[in-house]
């Protein structure tokens, strides 16, 4: 029986050529798998037909936009997931859902190997291969660019020689990956970290220096998930899409960072994530109202580790599962409304309300009706500062 290789297929030059390239190099039949996570572009049926025209024996396509938003982006929102406190895990989050469908296709179509288009110096090769072996340890993995020496020049020559139905003349100096949660841009002149990004690299965001009039928005959360915008019910996907448009119009969510890659090198990355950044800002502020103090402080540590695990391809790891349980439990009372003003690159919270919050007006007010017992403060301060007072007295006694 002929081996079958399941290929993560984008419809572009490299993965289209990889269909025949893998077949020639391994003798295996190729099954192309295309997963829509909100990246836009061509229709899935067009991509499916191109895969077949390029030699795939089967072509599996999946509209995973709602699945991606609900099962991957929403946990990231509840975790306030930001790698190095800035990057909202745009590419990192999409890899596990793509992996899930690659494994499904391998099992449905009798595949023994999974192939992806990553290079040998990026994070994605780790995310794909560790992700696959974490849920399907019986599958093998190959990477045509890394393992079979498929360079771009060879891809262009191969496509022309075999008359493949794929555009080979476009020249883009950047490597771009995008989905509904955001957009990642790297390589080209951005590799010189002194070079500023130029306006033409952006697509999800308008120039924040020339914003339209301020846009006020009210986001309603239930258990840390946005369920309504300006009083209109929304699904997670709709919430992200609406905020991408509204926050993007004000240039919110532009990120320029030198990032610590998992493979040990530093890489300059530019991101656009207007919806993600606005939603995380709103969610964080609602947590300030609803989480108990020590719970909130500890969650910040959990968020950092959660983000590192997701960035490093450990979506299905035991520790990530443990942290998911903790984070989900913290969201029990993260309910209410956050009002924000979107303008000039900033999402500014201007109002909060929650029926499950811990903010008590009677305790917080300095005006009439103050319910805080100020007479208790003196004794509290005395006991709270006792250890520091003793240490200071010892230092003075021994050191003069």
C-alpha cells in the first residue's frame, strides 16, 4: 500500500509545489489540508481545486473560523495572553487548530506522515511537530523546505516546468501570516532592527496619526467572554471581527518587537492585532473589578507562563492543561460591561460596571456614607509594619 502524506496547504506557491515535490522525493500520495482561521484571501473551494490540480489525491478543507475564535482565541483572552507582555500570540494560537485538522485528515484518509511548509529556524516547525506528536504520536512529520531542500527558486522553476496553476511572478519581500486574531509581518528590510516599519506593510490598521472621530464602545462579558457589543449579542468570532474593524480604524494594536524565538535566536516581528489588543485591555480592566487581590496577582504569573507555553508549541501539554483549569475558574465572576473610547492608537477604558464585582462604593467613597472603619487603620498599620520595624531596630542597634 502506498504511503500517504498529509500536507498543511495554504494554496500558495510553496505548498502547491510541495505536493509534487513530496511525491517525487518520497513516492507517497499527498493529501492537501486547508484550514480557514480567518486569514481571508481565496475561497476554500478554489484552494481545494488547486490542490487537486497540483496533484493531490485528496483535498480536505475546513472552515474553522468559529472553532478558532471560540476554542483558541477566547482562552487566550481569558488568559490575557501576551508573549513578552506585548505579542497576542497571533500565529501561535492558529497552529493547534490547524494541527487538529491535519491529524483528523490523516486518520480519515489513512495518512502516516504530516508535512508542513516551515523552515528550520522558525517557531512554527516546533509548534506543528510537537503539536502533532502530542495528540497523535503515531504520525511522522516532514518539512519540504527544511528536509527536502525546497527553496523558493526551486519552487518557481518546478511550478513553471510542470505548468502548475499557481502564480509564480509575485515578489513580496515580507513573510506574512494572518488570521482573525491578528497579522504577523517579518523579514525583508524589517530584519534590520534600526529600520522603522513603513506604512505600506499594514493592512488591519489605519494610521493612528490621522484617526477618525473617537469611537465609544461598550463590551459586555460573561465569564470573561465578550457576549455583546453596544448591547447587540455577538459570537466570539463576531466580537473579534467587529473590534478588528472599529479598533483597526484607529490604528490600535500595532506592535513592533524584537522577540525571543524558541529556537534560540532573536527575531524582529511586526504585528497588527486591533481586536485582540482592545479586547484584552477591556478584559483586564474587568478583572481589576472582579478578581480578589491575591487571586489577581497570582493570575498575572500564570498568564506569563501560559503565554510562553502557547508560544513554544505546548498547547496540549499537561502544564498548559493545568493552567487552563486555573484560568477558567478565575473567570466565574468576570461579568459586566466595559466602556472604552477608541482613538488615535489607544483603547482607553472610561467606565466599568459589574453585578459580580468586588468594588464597593460605600467602602471606596470619601464622601458622606463612607462605610469604611477608619479607626481600624492604626492597629492594622502597627501589625503590618511590625516586621520591618524590628529589622530597622536591629540594624540601628548593631550598625550604630
